[in-house]
């Protein structure tokens, strides 16, 4: 196991009816900016529950945060928060709303051009306090310190990490996920699955606790994901997915182990160029990424084959290839496509993504920094 | 899964050489009281590392905190801290030192008789900040909010839980555990194992993530525990045990699931009456406790048999009995006795423990509050 330092101060408040707990979490005197997405929270009752819990607070609203939240949109929230003296942010939504709210939290008190937080890793002196009501389990953003923001004008999708934007609390009520469209349920399961893989399928460092936890999350997602599609009213299944997706990226399973994230870097470029949903971009890239790098990842791939898919590691390459095929089949079972041609994309997309990777200096990726631009090109070609 | 609220704000700083990180964690201006146990830290280099890291701080010392830390001893530390204006506590030791330091943290600013914190659950208005350097992985106390304190004069062993005494940080350097006597290594592994069992072997609530995590910790302890005895210089093994013991009782695996803790209640009385090491008292009680309650715990026992011991759950009672026998054999493999007669105790001990349980109103124990005093008596008789 490698050395690490880990702290997760976000309070998780899990279960049905827990949105009412907002009253205990948000200071009565706070001027709250409630940030949300396309407005589904007004149909499914979440909006009303939040407003009821915050009765007594001055609450402003900023809706319309899009998937892959954009700098352009978010700067509107920054202007509103500054003009109205907002001193508390409440993100009500999925990973995009929460990521966007993290950027707003850091940008409101920022002196200078807030894009520098992403483009120049400018230091963040302070940030507004932030709480979350999660409506779409997927990214784990509700209890980590990271955010990914897109600048439409320049086709940049960049991330930042800062403890000052870690949410103070996250309310996880599986009830609110029952109204999600199946596509979002699928995306969430696949996103969480790939988050685990990025922290697990690298090389062994004798870290059995982390390995068992990662395998436990993968097994849960494989078991519960299809159930969520088949039994859309099953709230227990939704709860299990919500908790698994949270733990997939709250930092715990990544403690003391190498991490990859090459699949994410390629996926980000596919999303920014072609608008492919984040999770779907990962499903496109991951199988080929594992196949191309199967020598470097051999030991962990054999372990994955055995402990997640029940294969015999003595079968060597066959076990590895079968495990990758089963991974792909799982994505398809979750109704998520696994080839670029499913999106009517061909070789021109390979060139375009590689140009973006070069522009963003993503030319040494992966846990060993050995995924060159040429290898990324091969991965994309294998995903055609 | 049941509803829950969970937050663990303790920063874990893991790995070799990390004691030097104290410099970044403890404010330079703090007057620190360093609390420790029997003085082994002066032999193994930990004391010197701590003192070097805190150069520049005013550091006072309070040694001699015994296993099962006593109110009588700890009140000496309270008096010292009050007299010297101590404003920061640093626990350097295992669960007993850390538990004791939590009591001191709460007792120093407490108005009135500090024993009331335990005996009357008196509210804690404030506590001194507390950090830990862990030297004995076992209890998980380094990153939870609980402590167990013994009052020798009255033979009471009582616990309290309070977020105000949760350590701010815990330094886990496996290097410092290499000098532990084998008995303490064994005790630590068994203690952590039983902590997991108390949160896992109850009844199913459809919580696969928690179940996989608990099983992962049990499997790790079963695999690494004997290795720690056989390869006492293997620091990777020590690191895995240290991390497993921490996660066994940092609150995570107990989120949203029923919890038992009956074995602990009986064990506490055995310790206070006969001075049996905490972990050893648990090993005495657990096998009989599981056997007597095998109907109420049937589903989880079958799951345990299958997923932890690789048995076939179709074998029903035989699988359950084999799993319990394997649990007992694991304790013995860790050189921990499993009968009262190993301690030259007989029926008189059964009576004495039951009298203590009655005195402490421990007459409805377990996840269903159905473990009566009569059942506790049977458990102890089965452990003769």
C-alpha cells in the first residue's frame, strides 16, 4: 500500500424523507442560492421539499445548469450571488449541478478571472459553504472536492480539486431517483462502475482492503444496475446504487493505490466535441483501453476476472479477454452503446479527439504515465 | 438499507515516516499534553519522533495510561492539563490511550464531576482538540467518537459517544507496530474482527455495499493476521492490518445496518472482573453467542459461511456450525484462547458476570434487544 492522507468531512444523510434535514444543516440566517438543472425537480416534488425545509431562509434560485456545466452558464450564477449577497449555496441535482456549484462557490469570492481556477490552477483563498441534495447518483461529486467544468467557447473541459469546495453535507434520498429516465439511471451506474475501475485496475500494491472494497462496489453495481432498469419502482435497489456511486468516488477506495484515469481523459474530449453523455463516453473507451494495456494491467485484470466475474485466472489471456467482454456486455445490458459508430462517428473523430488531447497536453496518461498520444489513438480506433 | 447520517472528519495520515506530519497538524502555538501508556514508545523510537516533530511547541507529558484506561488514572491527566493550561491533546498509543485521551479532552473543560459523562451521559459542551499517533491497530478509536472507561473503585466499565472528542487526525505508521509483542498483534486482529462481526452478523436489510465491505475486512484479517505472527518483519502485512482495523470501527460499515454488540457487553464485564484483555474477552464470548442465536442470525450466518469461509450455504446448519468452528479456529490460530477454563474460570465467573450485567441493566442486548440475562448466562456457560 502507498502512503496517503485522507479526510472526508462531508456529512452523508441517507434515506427516504431526509430532505427535511436541510432545516438542521443550513443556518437560519443564511441567504441561500439554490442551484439546479433543467427543472425536473419541479415535477418530482424535490423543489417543494427543499423550499419547505428552507422556509425562513432567504432563498434565491438559479436553474438551467446543463449537463457538463459550462463556465458561460455558471458565471450567471456567480453574478447573481455577488449581486444578492448570497452566503450559502445549495446544489439540488446530479454531478453536473454539484460540480457547477463548486465552481460558483470558489468563483464568487475570487479576485480576478475565475476561469483561471481551471486553466491556471489559480489558488482558491476562500469559497462559499456548499450543501447538496443529490438527485442523480453517478459522479460522487456530492462528497468529494473535485469538479469538471466546460468552456463552450473554446471547447475546453477542465477539472479542479480543492478542499474548500467539498460539500458540508449531502442528502441522499433514493426516493427522488425513482422519477429518473432510464437513460440517466444507466449512465449513473456505468459512471460509478468506471470510477471504481480507474482506481482498481492498475497494478497490485498489496492493498487487499482497497481491492475488496472496489470489488464489492463493482459486484453491487453489476447486481443492482440491471435491477434498477427491470424494477423501476424498487427503492431498495436505488438506495444501493446511490450508496455505491457515492463510495465509488469519495476518495476512500483510491487511498494508497495507483490510479489510472486515462479513460476519463479520452471521454472528456468525446463529450466536449460531440456532446456524448459523460458515462457513455467512458463506456466507449474503457474496453479498448483495457485491451490495449492488458500487459501492464495483467495482474489486476486476472484478479478482476476472478473476483468480479468468477473466471479462472489460470486461463490467463482468455480470462482477461472474457472479463473485458463481460464488462462490455454489462454496459450493453445497461443500454449503453460501446462503439463510436453507435454515434455515427468514424476516423475523423479519432483525429479530432487526438488533437484535443494534444492541445490539453494529455500525452502521458495512466497510472504509469505510459499512455502516449499514439496509444490513445489506437484505443479510439479499436472503439470504432 | 436503513436510514443513516454519517460523517467522519478525522484526517487519516497513513504510511512510513508520517509521524513527522505532526508539524503540519498541531498548531505551533498550542500547549500540548502528550498522553501515552506504559512507556514502550520510549524504546521503539516513537517518543523521539513525536518530540522532534513538535519541537517549538510547549509539550507536557502524561504517561502510564493502562489497558482499559481508568478514571482514577485519567483524572491525574485532567488535573495536569487544567493546572498547566493545556489546549491540545496528543494521544500516542493504542485504543486505551486514545479512549482515555477522549475522556480527558471532555473532562478538562467539564463543570462538575466528569464521571457523570459516563454514568449519567451528562452533556459535553466543549472538549480539547485531540490528535492521535496510533501504535497498536485494534479498536478504531483513532477515528471514531467513542471511548470506554473503567472505574476501578466500583468495577464499572462504561462508554460514551460524542462528536466533540472525535480525533482531528490520526497518524497510522505501520513501522511503529513492528515492535509490538505477538500477543498485542493477535489481540488487535481479533478485536478488529469482532468489531466487524458486531456490525455484520445480524439480519439482512438488503445492504450489499456494507456487506461486501464487511466481508472484505474479515477476509483481510483472516489472511493477514496469521502472516503478522509468522512474518513479524513484514511491514506490508502490518499496514494492511492497521487499515483494516481502522475501517472496522470508523462507523462506515455500520451505516444503515442493524448492529449487535452483545458480545462486547459480556466481554466488558469479563475484563473488569478478571482483567482479561479486551480482545480476548470477545474471543471467549463470540462463538457461543453466535451458536445460541443461530436462528435469529440464520440468513447472515449462511452468508458469512459462504462469502467469508467459502462454505456451501445449501448445507444449512452444517455450514453455520462449520463457519462458527472456523471462527473459533481462527482465534486459536491467532493464539487467543476461546474458553473460560483457559483463564481458570468456572461457574462462579458466569454468576459474577451476570450480576454485573444486571447491575448495568444489560438485560436486553443484541440487534433485536432479545438477548436476555438468561441467554447471556447460557452463552457464558457454553464458553466454559
